[in-house]
C-alpha cells in the first residue's frame, strides 16, 4: 500500500487521502488484463512494486543511465513475451 510513515506528524493529514488513492488504484487495476508495462525511465518502480505490476524501464532513474544495445534486446524480448499493449 502507498504509505506515509505513521511516526511522522506531517503524515497524519495525508493518510486518508493515500488510502483513498490506493483503493482507487486497486479498483482500476482489477480490470487490467496485463500487469506489465514499459516506461521510458524507472520512475514508476515503487508504484509497480506496491500495486503488483511489472515495470520494464528503457533507461534507469539517472540521466546518465541510457539504454545499451543489450538493454534494448531485453526490452524487445520482454514486449514479445509479456505482450503489453
């Protein structure tokens, strides 16, 4: 579940909003036939992990982590196997 630390006083006002958001994600994702997605960078890794999804990022989280030829090959294989649409 998406969360804010329960020990953080700043987290208190956001807790119910995050629970609501998480519930909307869960409800929306129930209808998805596929649980895999491809993104241009790894920014959605945490979201994917917490929602039971598999992310394949073309590049890493940093600006210097561009895709290499072996990485492109892996992405093409992933798309061919998982078939994200």
